[in-house]
């Protein structure tokens, strides 16, 4: 049997989404894909037999669903909007947020030496200094002083010449996603584009969809973080019957 090799798909593709009401220029990549992308179409049917006939004479479709599932190896706040089913725009993400810092310091060889923290703490009360094994908590005003916003200066002999861990909170410009107690899922348009070896493209478009399923983001010691996202199609009542759920385009 003759096979045209350029028609055999291999590799992933690019996954885009946008809000339903937005123009095509608003399509954004969901993220760098990893592993596989799986498009699934499920249908439920009913069947009818007549009289003494063993075979069925009619079968009709009574329900249908489509989903598109992908694994993403890129973790960005903008990509998480789709993953979490949020309605915020990317311009609403930026704000100042707290981050906890841990760093190691040599406390100094004398009580006149001041070590400088790498970042400015949110407040002096956010600073917590311990021994390396965290068995000893050092007290500001007793074991050390803070002559500047980022300075740590020994007071006691026990603290002097010690190697310590400094833990503190900083405030940084961040991309923030707030989640909780919102029953509405953003309805989006989803487009997956796969490029064949010939350069021609296969495109799957789900005009109306929402994020579906649980979200799990593993942080692994020896593997890159990969998280799954799944979109489930919704019927588009503005389209003609027979084309309301999804379309598949094969460039010629």
C-alpha cells in the first residue's frame, strides 16, 4: 500500500486560546507543550430494532462531547489564566507581593562587623535568623542588631563568627493570580495547530470551551515541572446545526 510520508503526523504543535468575544489577534499561546496533545470526540447513540430482525435498522446520535488535553512544561502567570479558568486580563496581574527569602551568612569576626542581606526585608520584624541546623533561634536586640534596613550586626560571642541562616520577607513586583469562590468559568475559543513535514497545517478549532478537570502542578527534584490542561467543548448556538462543537482543517 502506497503511503505519502508527508501525511503522517509526528510531533506536537501549538495550542492557543482567547476569549470568545475577542478578535483573532487576541489568540495567545497556552505554553510550551510537552509529551502529547490528545483530542477526543465522544458520542452517545441510540439504536432501534424492528420486528424479528436481529440486526439494527437505525442508529442516531443523542449526545456528543469533545475535549483537548495537553501537557505544558512552561509555568507563567499568563498561561495560568487558562489553566485556572479565570476571567482576568493580563493587565490585571501585576502588583506587589510578598516572597520569603532564605540565605546563608557568616555573622562576622567581631561585634563591629555588619553583614548585608541580599535584599531589603519587608520589615525588620519579618527577619528570622537561626543556626545552620535551625536548632537555635537568634534574637534581635540580644544576639544581633539591625543597624540598617539590610544590616545584621553581632552582639553576643555566640553569634559572632557563626554561620547562620537568615529568613525574611521581601516585597517584589509580581504577577498575581487570585483564585477562590467564583462559580463562573471563562468561556474561551481554543485552537490547536499541528504542522506536517510538508509544511501544511492541521488545525482543530473548538469555538467555545472551558477548562475542565483537576489541576496538579508537581515540583520535582529530578524532572522538569509539567502540568496538564484540558479544555472541554461547548456547543455554539450561533453556528449552523452540524458544526456547533468543533472543526478540523487540513491545509491543501
